C-alpha cells in the first residue's frame, strides 16, 4: 500500500493499482476510437477506482487523470502469473 499517491490511471493501461480517494476529486473519462471523450463519473473523498482492471487483470476501460489536489491511498496487485485462475478462463 502506498500512502498519498497522486494517481494517473490511463485508459488502456494494465490495471496494477486500486485507489481510494482521501482528499480532492477525480473525473473518470472514457475516450472512444474517434477520440471523443465521455465523462463516466466524478468521484470524491471515500470513493475508489481501478478495482475492475486490477481484479480482472485487464486493461483500464476509462482514465482517471492525475490531479494536483487529489490524494489517494493506492494498493498494488500481485503479478497476474501469481493470481488464481478464474473459472472458464
């Protein structure tokens, strides 16, 4: 666990961290193949993000840009080779 991380969770990047917001806020944004951006959510203190990509060992489906006012706790996942296989995977 890393304290006071300033997350930058780019869309398409492999999810290796999960974030819990301690201070500030972040807007989660998805960009389509044409480059159009869609706001998915605004998250504040107590909210979390990055859990899906981390838990499913997949690329991030949206971005949570780094913000100067955002402070979060970050948990790092284990390497995918060490994760138990999911049923049907």
